[in-house]
C-alpha cells in the first residue's frame, strides 16, 4: 500500500476451497446461482426480516475504514456491485482537516460538531437525529464512542432503525463490566475477587428469558467513593485494578499498589470515563489475556469463532494480538468457549461480541469482561475462521439466522447456499482454525516516553504487502491525526501455517513499513518485542510489556555516530535549502538583503546520552557535503528525495534518513530506526510534551516537588497522562486547569533546590569515524579529469569546505588532478572511447570501425614526443561519410548522431595544450562573469542581476552566493592564472591575454589579489626574457664595483630605474662575489623603502659567509605622523629574514 489506507487482500490456497484474508471468497462454486440483485431480494431469499441498504457509520478512524471496506467487498460478492449498500459517515472538522481516509470511502458525509467525542460520535441523541434525518435503515457504531451505550440501541429500536450490535438489555447486562461480572457469577463462571464478589441474580434457564439484574444488586458491586474504594481494596488485597464499568480500550483503568496512591488513580479513572460507575478488582499476576469471539442471532443461536491471545499490553491496552489462543490446552479452551456461549444466551445477546478471560499457568481461568461490540483485533478471527465479521453483523441485523449465513455454513463445512439446520452445540465435524495470525497495532505513541500519544500530519505512509500479510490505516499521506482522535491509526496482520511463520512474516512486514510524520510510532518497538526470546517461546503475560517499559527496554537504535552524521546532515540540508528559498523570496519582493543570509556553513550541536557533538557542515558541491568535527573531516553525498527524506552515502553504505524536530529533541530516523538527540534543556522550565488539555495540578502552587514526581495531569487523545518533573524544587503555576496546551507550552516553573543541577552536556573530543568512502567516480584519467573539473566549477560557484587546512588541501588536490589529467595523452583517447560507447549502434558500423582504427594508431604512439590526438583525421572521416549520404533527412540524422563525437574532437583541434588553455580560461571567465557585476558595489550589482534575470531569481541568488565566497574563488583564480603563465614563455596568446586583461581591470578591493596577479603576468609578458635581464643587472653590478669599493652613481641608477628587477635581485643574494651580494641586498632594500627616509644601511658578514644587511628608516617628512625628534626604526634579524623570505631568499641562515 503506497502512501495510505488502501485495503490489501491476499489469497491463500486450501485443499478444497479458496481462502482470503478478508474472510470471504470470490471463487466459490455456486456463486452465480445465488447472485441477487438487491438487499431486499437477499433478505427474502435467505430468511431474513429487514432489508438494509443505507447505514450510518457513527465512528471514525480505522474502525470506519475497516467496516466500509469489508461490507463493500461482501456486497460485491453477493450483489455483483460494491454500491448496493450506501454508507453515510459522520465527520468532524478535525477529521476533515486531517484528511481522514474513511471520508473518501463513504458515499455521503454529514458534518457534526468537533471537539471531544461527547459532542459527536458518542452523542446518542445526535446519532439518532442524523439517522432519522437521512434516513437510514441501520447504524453501525463500531468500537469506542457510543458502541457500548445501551441508550443507542434502545432509541434506535423505538424509531424502527436497526442497530448492528446487541439489543439494549443485553448490551447493558454484558457490556457493563459490573453487570457482566454478576451475570458470570450467576452462570458459575469463575471470577476474580472484586467489589461485587458473590453477587448473583435470578435466572431460570428453563423459561429461556434473558437474565435481569436488579438495581440494588448492581449497586452492591460498585464503589461509592474514594473512601469506600480504599476499604474494598484493603479487603481484596493490593494490588488492585480500579475500573470504570463503561471504560475500555485502555481508558478508565488504573493499577493501585497501595492506599496512598489509590485516590489520585481513582480520580484519573473518573476523568477518563465521566459518569461511569466504578468498581475494584483484584489484580491477577502472571496471567494471560485470552478471549473468545462469539456470534449470536436474534433467534437464540450463539456460536464461538475460536479465540485470541491479547496478553501483550501496555497501560492495559492491547498492542499485539494472536489467534488462535494456543497457550491453553484445547480441552480447557473448549470450556472457555462453552462458558462464553452460555453467557451470550443468558442475556439474549445478538451480533458479534467478545468474552475476555484471565488465564493462569495452572490452567484455571477467570471471567474478566464481555465487550458487546466488534473489537479492533477482530481480523485475527477473520483470518483463522475465514469469515467476514462486519458482513456477519449486517446479515444478523437483517434478521438472517446463523444457519443461513454463507460464512457460518462454510465454517461448519456445510453447503454454503443451503438452508439445513446446524447443530451448533454438538457439531460434527467441529470447526477448526486455519493457521496462525499475529496482529500489531500501529499507534501514534512514543515508546521512549511511556507510550505518550502524539498527533500531527503524516508526510509518508508506505505499507508493502507481502505473502500472507495485509494491513489497513485510517490516514494516508498528506493526512494526519488530531488531538481528539484515537492514537491507533493502523493495524497489520500476518498469517502463517504456524505461530513462528506468522511471527517472521510480521517482522518482515514491520521492517518494510515506512511512516513519516509529526509523531512517533510504535513500529520500531514492535519489531523489538516480537523478536525477544520471551515472545519467541510464548512466555509472556499481561505484565510482561509493562515490565519491559519499567526496565527501559528500548527499540533497536542505529549507531550513535551514524546518528550524529545523519542528524547533522538533516539539520544542515534543511538550513541550506531554507536560506536560499528565503533569500529568493525577499529578492522577488524587491528587497536587497545581506549576502550573509546565504552562509555556506551550518553549526550543528547534538546531545546524545549526555555527550555534546559539535559539528560544522558546509556544501562542497550541490549534493556533496563536508562534515567537520574536532579536526576530522567526512565527505557525504546527499540527495533530497521527493518525499523530503535524504538519501545519504556514508562510509560506503547508503541510508535513507529524515528528522523530526520536537520542542526538546531531534528524532532522526535512519532506515526505520530512531536516534533521539536532546536539545539544551533548562529543568526550571516545565513544558507540555504534547498537545492536550490541562486537567489539574496534583500539587499546590508553591509546594515542593521531588525529581520524577507527577505535578499535573493532561488529557491527550482521550487518555489522561501525567507531567513529571526532572529535578526537585518549588513549583509555580503558569497555566490554569482547563487550558489548551500545545506541544512545548510552558505549564509551570521550578525553583531548583540545587541550581547546580543545571548540568551541561560533556563535549565530545573525538573525531568522525575514518572510513574509506568508495568513489562514486572511477580512477581512470578521464574520470579524474571530470571529477576535478566539476569540483573546481563548484568552487567557482561558491561551494567549498570552509575549514582550514581542509579547503587548501581540497583545492590543491583538485587543481593538481586537473592539470595532471590535462597533460596526460590518455585523456582524449578515453574520452573518445566513452563517447563511442554511447553512440554504438546509432552510427554506421564502418564509420565506427574507421574511428576505432584511428584511435588504435594513436594509442600505439602515446609515448612518442610527436604524437598528437587525431582530431582532424576523425573529423575528415565523419565529414566524408556524411557527404556520401544523399537524403537530407538521413544526413541531418547522421550528424545529429555524431554530434557528441564532433564536439569532442573540436576541443582538441589545438592539441592537448589548447584543451588545457580552454579549460582554464572557461573557469576564469566564470570568475570574471560574476565579479564584473559587483564592481560598482553590492547593492548595485544585485539590482543589475535582478534586471538581467528577471524571470529566474534563482540565478541571481546563485551569483550572489558565489560573490559572497570570494576568498576561496580568489585562491582558485590565482592558481589558474599561474597555471596559464609559463615562466619560459614571454609572449601570451590572444585568448590568454584577453582574459587576463579583463581580470586586471577589476577594481573592487575584493578582487585586488586576482587583478594584481593578472596585471603582473601581463607586465611580465612585455619584459625582456629573464636570462637577458639577469645578465644586464649582473653587468651593472660588476661595473659598479671598483676593487673593494662601490660606484655609488651606478648603483643609484639601478635603485631609481623603472625597470622591473625585483624578480631578478634575489638571485644575486648568493652570488659568488660578496660585493655583488651586498650591492643586490642594498638595492633591494632601498627600492623597497623608496617611500621612506632610509638613514642607515649596514652590511655584516656572519659565520658561514652569510651576508646580513640592517637598516634604519623614518616616515617621510611630508607624513603627518612623523615626529619632530629623530626616532629610527631598527630592522631586527627576524624582520630581515621575513623581508627576504618574502622575496624567495630561502636558505638564509641566522645564528
């Protein structure tokens, strides 16, 4: 199922008939004989009483989805149309906004008030009013909401509307937990000690009348108030369960371990199920939760449809179910089934219901309760019994007796369309379940926080069905869950010939289930649970999961460092994307913003298990990122998928990851496993962890609370949960009871007992894991060329590693690789071979062979100094063949197919050197294109770009981004300029001279280094050759030396001369003639300090024959900062070394 709530049906072959996971068959023999045209004809044919064509669905979520789909399928099988039954659905504004799936499935929707369910789905008067208004012939209430309110079937019956469930009296007798326990005791079914132990009612089985429970008997089973409840609990013995008789689905039930905690738990039960009677029951330790599915008609027939094991529970709410219940021996479970059927008949039960038991290791069992409705886990029974329970409910409501219903007859191995009676009490042969089913509830709950419910939107829901696995969901992609919805939004089922096969099928299905939204789910935790040894061996009970939660057993987590890397990538990728998008929006509005908004660095801090990881992430290429932490570097390739997840290549493995940011944490999901990172939290600020309603504070304002103590109760998705403190201190209210809370809303403040408890996470000092990242590109010379060229193009576009020395190393390596590959004669050969591989079969074979022959000749002479790539020969071969094609259309097609070959040979028309020059010039042209616009200033440049690219502001943003990172681009440009200029080649070609002239004309101070470099090369290109200038300067120095003295006039001419000799002078610092060394040094100093007053120059010969020069200078007399007193600046040996080191006087040694 891709992206939502589609129903998945899979077929499994049986020996004599075909089974489907829906519990109905499309290919039974005799189907055509009994196809009927309408529900009215169906009722008449099969002995029913009332035709039902329109049904009001008084429910939402997965219940409504399952009912509509099941009945639609049955309708298609019976009537040949899935539209024979019309569905009218109640819809709240919250469900509409959440894009609930059941709304799409219904034939008509009726808007109802929003808010809690007492305003809509649980409002009996509203349901009746809508049912009469449409009108409909029947109402289906599903589970939860109004499904267990006897008033609903009572009012519907008075108005002639069928209820797809039991009649009012039977619903109350068995649906009410107090009444059902009294009925069970009357039928001699064992019960646990409770507040109504020993109570029985009058019943005469011979008269066949439903049992009646008098009010005075019922009241004796209730606890009147907290004080009465404490007394009953002490009589029964702790621990006890405090239960609301009208509760269910985990609501209205709490476990009390002592009298001290009894009152608060009692009030929580009252809050979750307002107005419901409350009773107290002994907690059964180490018990299994087994249940029997019953089905009864209005004629007094009742049958068992096998059982289910629902022992895996948290907060007394089922999370994993199985069918059949294999833990009990067949003989023992048969007794449980008989007792369930007996109870149903005693109260005149009609439709589907479930009798629940607590089963002990000693094979004893006790009645727990009866649910007078269809249960969430009913598909488990459908799969092993091969029935369609919602369709069975509908047929029973139509008045069909059980022995006339097709699914029931097949279960008892009878003719599916026959009318013969069936002995349900002693069938021969007895029905047997088919295989084993395991079901997992998919809920919007956070297992790391005690299964705290959540709400929000769903971005992706991807369920991949496999053999014998199916599932259904109440939401779809772009839908969501609102705060009034049930936390369960999906259910997955796996069938197998045995329990182990079903378990394995479920593991595979859950691992492939992908749900991405604003809330956490239980999927990962479920995978962990069903792979534990206890579950494998079926050694579990109702307290097993709660014990695991108390022991803080977590779902499988990804590697922490992998989580750090993926988390930093999720944060930074989103930050980069948002920066560019926001900047473009502002540009489109006409604003000129500072380019700092486009920063190429994101600082990331992640806290995991008390350790803080500090990282810097920058973009090296549009899809390549550099992550730096504590002097270590990792390059990661990242691609944003259409579902907004990230596909990362990390350490030779690919990972699909996405991140959900919450108020106090980041949840990073990597391959279906979640890694949670905390934010810097202040324990003094107490916030709501999820949206809901503040019910009350459990401590007074200004009262002291201990660490881990509950201080408030909030209602979240119909459940009451506690808010806990992290540290000890004095509590101060911020919100008042009744306030609506959003996720992260401040609820209270805490004055800490110990302010030092505000702990800072310990900084991680290690580095990123060293891993040999497999190269996405090959290592052949043309692949190296392409990779390095692409990297340098990205540097020119502003992308780069922003940390040193990583940037310099990165730049040097790619420039070196580029220049080396451009000198390698294999480059054009490999490039041509790559192009030919893409055109093979699209050009004539003879032409292809001729080109290959030319290339083979070239490859055999690669080492020859006279070898040149045969670009002209290949061009001639192609042109010659093209000239032989007479038809214009064929000629055009030929040159279109060979265009890539022609494009490549044109690049080498001036040989390898010409290709190198062209590549370097193209990079420099890109530098000049961007910078030329900003010579008049930033704002002027931005305005000019907006005019040029008025139809595409993304190009404007790209150029601004590139200009902002001018420093790295300057470094690259200078390296490229130096690579273009050869020391032994004075004359520059026109194309090189042209680009250098353009670069030298850049006058913005940000481009000064590049402009100066270009200008120096242009000047140097006009100078005489280096050797000639060296000889001339040496001749001047030698002529200025007279024995052991100097000719000042000749040296003064050299100092004041306009000839460029700075590049020549350092060569004389080590001349064999010491006087020449001294002359060259003094000329260098005086030419360098021509703007100053040099007052003292002294030469000194050091040990080893090294000549040292020292000088003193003042600011010029015209300078305003020159002092009247003669203050000299003395150049030290270190300064001297620095000066001459700057002019490449390496090798000077100082003592």
